[in-house]
């Protein structure tokens, strides 16, 4: 019994190391287009997901989602998170397809009065991504959190964030789409260019 627990913890450590490497790769200044594999997904099922979302040590400055997303993505936008979508108009490319380094913008709601932004670190498939973001858990940065797109059209307007403690994806949050660190007047990478805001 003890041997099995030790083996599991080594597997978990290896998984954590790999995800840390993924998080560090997200700081790269260039946008890498995702290799998206379309597949059917049970959109409205209460599916369970991966167990590797984890909070890091709390930031002493209580970093908010906006400065963290700006720091990690290199996208120079300011103001409340929900204003980023309109703020990017004419400055950065926007779209409905996730890509590493892109910022997912959540709308303002009763629960998210300032909206929210999260940086995509990996595209797992057409409906699942990993993100890094600050202050989803108060005062903390969460890296490698799984996000599932529950929208019928697979346009990422209805993301659900994986809740490790509950072991399921949580509530749907309305989203505007993704902002890419690509100037508005330049061409988009191949797999992102087919979708418009």
C-alpha cells in the first residue's frame, strides 16, 4: 500500500514538472498556432476533468488578473478585464479560437464585476485548454487550470473552469473570445485566421 502511494506521488511530481515547463513556455514573445483536433464532446454532461490545476504560493502584492495577463501575454491593455475586448479593437487581433499566449476575456457578471482575463498556455483539443491566471482564487496565481468550452457552436462563449476540490467543471461564464498578441493590421497564424470576432 505504501509503495503504491509513493509511486503515485512520483507520477504527480513528474506531471507538475511538465506543466511548469508548459507555463514557462507561455512567456514566449511569439504566438504559436495551436494544433487543434476537432472532436465530439458531451457538451452538456457534468464531466470530470484533469487533476492538475493547482494554486501557486500567494503573491505578496495580491496580483490581480489584469496586470498578470499583461505581464505574461505581452498584450498592453489596461482597465477592467471586461474592457479588454473593446480595448483590443484596432490594436490586436481577436477571435474565437484558442492559441497559446492568447488572452481569454470573460464578460462582466454579478459574480465577476470587473470581468476576468486568463492566458492560454496549451490547447488540448477544440474544447479543452489550459490557462494561467491570477486572482481566480483570491490572492493567488493558478497555473495549468483546465477550461472546457460548453458552447453548442464551439465558439468559446461559454467556458467552464475545472474545480479541483469538487472534481468537476464549474459554472458557465460568458466570454467574448481571445485576444492575440498580433497587431490588428497584420495577418494571423494559419489556424486562428479562419475565425473572426
